[in-house]
C-alpha cells in the first residue's frame, strides 16, 4: 500500500492495519530491526491451535512506533510482528509477517484481527484465483478487470446461496446448462 493511500485513509478519519512486504525494503528492515528487540514490545500474545493433525503457534508482538517511521507514514501508531510456526504431517514451517497500524491495541486484539483478515483472503481471493484463474486473466484494459471481478463475485455468491460447497464443481455442473443457471438465479 502506498503512502498516499494511507494519507487518504487517515484523512477520512478511518484506521488501517497494513501488511509490510519485503518489496518495501526500507520499511521492512526498520520494522524487523525494531521488533527484534523483544524488550521493546509493549504487548505479546501466544496462541496455540491444534486441529486435524496440525499444530499452529502464533506469536504476536506489538511495539511502539519510532519517529523515523511515524514521520513517513501518516497516522502510524504501532508496529506488529507475527511469528507463525506450523507443524503438519511431520513438517515444520515458520514465517514472519510485519504490519503497521494506526490503531492502538494489544497483541491479542491484533492477533485475532489479522487472523480474521486471512479468513476473508482464503474464502474469497483464493477462490477467485484458483476457481476462476483471476490472477492469470489477460483482461487488463479500461474497466474490464473490475467488471469481470464483479461478475465473478456474483457467481460466487449465487453458488454459495445455493449451498454449493465446492465452487469448481459447481462451475462444471452448471456451465453448459442454461436451465440450471436460470434455476439458480430464481
């Protein structure tokens, strides 16, 4: 997300929690350095989940923002570091994620908020990419990308309203059956 977008968000009296990725090299390195000093963390929360043979430990640290970052990013008040450790089928994966936020909160609040966002990401964006190949779409000009995205959202909602748990299977069942499509829309 750009600094201009953050300024618009703050200018409209809203708040943000934004993931910082490695392509934002300077900000990423600064946050990584600040949050590596665990003594600076004003709040820490550890969550352990076990489900279907998978164990996940999520540790979240919330740190105060430095002047160097707050002078560059409008409204930023806290830095968040998330460490995810997952053991599944004998394999262990670890990853770190960093965020900036205009909100003031504790690590537990940010942990649940970030996890909820990934629920949205997994339930909509992942479906749009995997079932509808949205990321590989060659449609790139004018309003066409936004329009086709709206149509995909409508299709996803129609399938979900009609209790299709597997959207790829639903596509195959109705793609050449105009009567079935009409039935779903009624």
